[in-house]
C-alpha cells in the first residue's frame, strides 16, 4: 500500500528544494547586478599601476568568486559537456591560462599577476551569464539592469557637467574609491582641448565607447518594447546620451559611430533600419537644439556654481528630452506599425537588408563632407567644431596611434609566442618607442593583447570571440523575428566596445571588460545547442571534472585576492604613517608585511628602499646600505624595467661612493629608456668623471673605455634629435629630447682629453649660448675657445663677449690650452 503521508512529505521536500534553488538563482542575479553597479563607480576598475586602483580590483575578484560559488550551487546538476555551447565554459578557461603561460616572460610580475586575476574575473562572468541568460525572466531583468546602470552613469556625468560636484561626491562617496576630497575625481577631464565629459571613467574616449553602445541599445530597446512607459523612458534618454557623447569631444567615437551603425543595420529588417534612422535623426536634432546652451552653461558652472543657471540648464535638457520622448512614442505607436506592414513583402526578398546600410554609407559621406568641409559645423560649439575640423589622417592623435602600433609590433617581434605578460606595454614601451611620448596604453586593445600573451594567446582569444560572434549571428539569422531579439542587446554591447577598442584602451577598464564578457555570455546563451559527437563526456564525469577545476580555482583565487587585499591595506597604512610620523620602525612595519605577501610591489619596495637610503645618509651604517641594495636588486629581478628602482639603486651606489657601480648600472639600463634625456645626460657626465679620474691615475685602458662610452651616449642623443626631425608634421614629439649644455660640455671635454681639439671645438660650438652669466654656459665657451687656441684658431667675438662678463676667463682659457693629455 502507498503511504499518503510519505508521498506528501516527498512533494513538500521537492517543493522546498525548488524554492531553495530559485532563491539561490535570484540571489546570484541580484548579486551580479549590484556588483556591476558598484564596479561602475570604482574608477571603472581601471587596470593601472597606482595604489588607488588595486583594492577595487582585488575586491572585484573576491565578489566574483563568491558569486561563482553561488553559480556552482545553483547549476551543478546542469553541468554537462554534450554541446558546443557547453564546451565554451571550458574553452574560456584557456584565456587566463594564456596569462599564466605569459608569466614566464613577464616584464612586470606585479602587473602580470593583476592581469591574471582580471582574466579570471572575465572567465567567471562569462560562465555565469551564459547560464543565467538562458532564463527568460533573468535575461529580461539583467538587460533592464544594464540599461538602468547606463542611465545612472549618464545622469551622473551630466550632474558633474552642470556643476554638482559636491552632490555627486556625497552620492557615491560612501562606497566609491573614485571620490577624492568630496569630489568624484576627473569626472570632467581637462586637457588642451578644454573640458571633456568623462563621468565614471576618467577618460572621455572610453566614456564615448560606453555611450555609443547604450545609444544603440536604447534605440533597439525602445523599438522592441510594447509598453508605452518603457518606450518613453528610452526615448527620454536619447538626448542626454547623444549630448554626453558630444561633450566627450571624442574624435574616435565620432569616426567609429557610423561604422558600428552600419554593422548593426545589416542584422535588422528594412522597417527597423528605417526606424533606427528616424530615431537617430530626431534625437540628434533635439540634441543640437540644446547643445550650445548646455555646453556654455556647463563650462561656466564648472568655474563657479550658480543655482539659477544650473536649474535653467536642467529645465532646457529635461524639456528637450520630454519632447523627443513623446515624439518617439508617437512614431513608435503610429508610424512603426504601418512601416512594418508596407515593407513586409520587401523584407522577404533576398539581400533586402543590404540596401539601406549601403545608402547609409553614402549618407555618412555626405554628412562628413558637410561637417568637415563646410560652414555647417559652425552650428556646433567651438570646442566640438574645432575637434571636427581637426579630423584627418595627419592629425597628431592618428599619427601617434600609428606609432604606438608600430612600437607594439617591435615588442611582439621580441616576445612572439607567449608574449611579455600582463601589463607588458606599460613596462616596456620606453624601450621600444619611436619618439619620447608618454603612454602607458597602446591605444589598441588587440595589439596590446598580442603584446601581453603573444601569438598563441591571441589566436586562442580571437578564436573564442569569433566563434561566439559567428554562432550567434548564424542562430540569429535562422530564428523568427520575435525570437531573435531576446539576446541582440548583448551583441550590440560587445561588438560596439570591441570595434572602438581598435583605436583605444577601453578594455583596460575592468568594468568595460566585464560588460564585454557579459555580452559574450549573452550571445553564447542564444547559440543553438548542437551536440558534439566526437568528445562525449558523461554528465557525472563532466560535473566531476568541472567541479574539480572550479573548486581549486575558487580556493586559489580567494586566498590570493584576500592576501593581496591585506597587502594593499598594509601599503596604505605605511603611507598614512609616513605622513604623520618620522619613526623608521613604524613606517617599516607595514611595508614589511606588504612585501612579505607581494615581494615585487613597487610602491612599497621603493618606499622601504628610500627609508634605508635615509638611514644610511644619517648614520653611515652599512646595514642600511646593504639592506637597501639587496631589496632593490631582488625587486629588479621581478620588475626589470622599473625605472624608479634603478634610479634608487644608482643613488645608493653614489651615496656609498661606488661611482663605478653607479656608472655600470646607468649604462646597462640606458637601452631601456632610449628617450630619457636626463638618463643620457647623467651617463655622459659619469663617463667623463670616471674617464678623467682614470686619466689622472694613468689607466689608459679605462680612460678610453669610459670616454668611448660617453661619446656613444652623446652620439645616441644626436641621432635621436635628428630622428625627431623626420617625424610627420602633425605628430607631436612628446617629452623634450635635445642636447643640453651639460651634455655638450662633457662631450667636448672628452674629445679635448682624447687630443682631438678640432672635434672638441666642433661639439662645443653648438653649445655656445647668448647668456654667458650662467656658469655652465661660460664653461662651454671657455673650453670652446681653449680648443680653438690649441688648434691655432680663434673666435674673437665669443672671446670678447666672455671676457666682458668675466675677465679672469682669459687666464682659464690659457691654462686649458696648455694642458697636455
């Protein structure tokens, strides 16, 4: 007989398990959304070398790992390796593994470790979203949340543009690392072009990429939505988004916008293509109406906040946005259905989706000609008009990017297979650069990725993303109109950002990277789950393998990220102690704790070595000297391109009087900093000093060696100056690089002491300055006249001028001319 009580208990137990799984699923989804919102305001989790960027990244690793544990709990029984889709969650693990492989050649152990952790974040985000977004309700909630977060970021940016710095600082200061002195740092970016809107990213071009993605997502969502309120909301945000895009003054964004637009049009039916054009045109027109007053008001409010002007500006912006929202809603309600009906037959024709995109290319050319070659651009504010006017292939930012890419190719040639590790461009670019620019980013995500992981890692990454794009587009085209739209937002998101990353470093922002991998996960969720026949793995085996990999990874990631977070805390503690105390032991204690965890952490290592240096200066105790040298030498093994460490080690050698060691180090590292003018000035000076010392000691071999080294360094500077003359007219040189009076003086002395008085005079003549009251300038003139005298010549004009300034120079010149080397 059946037991009704037992059956009832079984049903209750099953229902309880279902409710428990459902709660975990919703907790995971909400946690992911809150995590993204938090990430957006942590200086967009920028992957930089500064201390302020570390803690948010380590927190992001911890949070992602905890969310991944939730994912394992929810989806463990559904883990299979039966379809192509299933195998993507295994393939994505290869991305962090390529960064593990690149650690072999890592140019910076510290940056490489950080990049490895970031790649683990991306891999976990991808796996979680690929599964979550197969659930229709969660898919809808996450899409809505992404759009909501974007709208919050847009509003945050405009609040800052219209002077509400203190308000926005208070709004997010309780949880954001980006707030400094009560203000969100660099929400408005100021450079030679003036004020540029950057919102949470601190970099306008990346903000422009973000805005462009969500501009198209807003249009797509408005057309797709059936609810009037939702349509009005998306329509309302079109003007603020386009306005913000223009206020970034991003030429990259304006150039790439039509390219992305055409790509997206190719996947839409003709009726929707026309609607996209209409909505873009209507919202662009509405934006142009308010652009000048909002731009002008923003520039004034950033200098001095005035409540009445801010209120007036917000009224103008909100009024224009409401009008455009209502107009879009009317079009969507009354025009869109008729358009769909009339173009139904055309939509069924082969290649029907090609004609409008092709026409849009022609339209883009016409608009570009009007804006770039005629007075039409004068309707725009001067700052935007000037940026448009400067769009050409000879413009300095274009030429600089081309230079970055050529220099990246040099790095790739030296580290072809497995790359130079995460953050390699930042560590290596000074060694490979064509001219003395300063750029810790290659301004091309794909080139930078190649530099970091080499050809092997790049092939794996490109195969991974191209497979997802190909499979998604294939599935998209095969589905009915109503079905295909469910995941199209994720295609827009990833594709837009990646296209713009061809010309910038958007993916260096971890928040942007997470959005892209959420996009990959969303596209992967929509791929048709075709079974794989060759590699059949039973469900239990798949769960066991994946659980083992995930379990080990989770444990390692949690331990490493928590330890690194502790280390970051110690580094900050040392910084705070140093500001309030002069105690050597108090400052040293937290630094030791940090370096015990991260032996190559440059900030703490340099601070501690500086303490040892001060201790040696004050006490002349060799224990301080030896500890400092040992610390820096160990640091350079992990960070061989860290200029700060090399400089501090040279200073320690100098303090000890080990001038030959200082010279050797200066010479050894000169090839790593080929455009550092100060480096070569010091190298030439050290070469002369040591050569002169060897001359006095009668050591001819050493004298020749030092003097030859100094002249080579001098020739390097001459060659560099000549090379800079060959830069294209529009390209900026970057940092100063020129022959200094000190270089010329020491090189001239070297030539003179090598008994080449004619060569000495030729070098020193280039250093003759108008102002002979300066001691160095007088010395250059003195040795120049002595070299001429030695060679039986004279320069009476310079001689008279020098004697007029300092009569005793006549005797000095005579004494030098009589010297015999």
